[in-house]
């Protein structure tokens, strides 16, 4: 029986971390059934270069220096209406998740997903599905349940429940970490924080990772809530 020919899935990558960009490029470029269209380190160069490559799927980092990944999706989607866009993120934050889906993204994966899961997700996305990491999917389900309960006057646990303070012995943040957390609570993005403090985008991101680790959380919103719950009302 003759097997129907399936063309390779054409994939473009937008990722500012050079090491991760290289590893993703190698994975896509060497996997059977996939074709690497190119890899870009920021949104601005991606908007200039991606449209001419006509990818089927775009892997988009959500936190990019300069223009962020969500705005890049918003601008790229009209240029490539048939392309499917997968957001890649380190953390499952509520606000950028919804902004990304609203902008036109169709999938959402945590960056630590195994290579085989990433490849499978690309294929699922190409076939019309909307793959998401289990943590992200649970987050969405909990958010809608939380919202529905609020509208009904009931009370459900928060999307990311707080642990008892006694379970978190290492919650002392440095002065700089506290400063950054307060700016996050005011709604500032990493780029705005970096510009305001006179530090690099990567420095801010490193501080945020340390904050998450100390507070045992995985999103900016839950970090702010957790820190306030521990008696730090100014955050």
C-alpha cells in the first residue's frame, strides 16, 4: 500500500537566550518530519525575517528584550494568518497567558518540556490542536472555576494556593529582589523594570527566578500574593 507523502513541518523560532535558541534549532533541524526555517533572537528581527520563510509553526518566547513575545504575535499573525504560534515560557503567569491567547497564539508550553513532548506539541499544533503544558491547562481550568465561583458568590481556592508560612523558611528577599517585586506588583514588565533600575533585562529575569525559588511559586501574581501573605504588605 502506498503511503501518502507528508511534507515536513516548517518551524521558526524566536528565543533570546542563545543557548536555548541553539538547542531548539538543533532539535528541529535534525528531527525527522520537521524543517527549521530560521531562528531569531528578538521580536524586531523576527518580524522582518519570519514572513518570507512561510513557517507552519512559530515557537515564540514570551519574555523578549524590547518588544515582548505577545506583541510580536499580535503583529506577526496578520502577516501569516495560516501559521500556528506556540508560546514558550519559563513561568505560568496569568496575565501574559491570556494576552498571548488573545493576540493569536494557539499553544502554550513551559520551556522545560522534554524534547519529545515539544516535537509532539508542534505536530499537534500543526494539525489544528491547541497543546498546552499540563500545568498551564490546570491553571486555565482553575482560573475559570475561580471566576465562575466568584460570579456565583462562592469561594474557591486561589489559582495558585498559598502554602503555610512555616513551610517556607527561605522567604527573605534581598533589597533588590524586594524592589523588583514591588515594581512587578505595580504592573511593570521586565523591560520597564530593567530600564528604570539601570540594569539588563537578563539581570531582572535572574532576580525574578530567585524570587520564585525563595517563595516557592511559579508566577508573578502568586509571588506578590505570597509575599504579602507573609506580612510584607508593601509588595
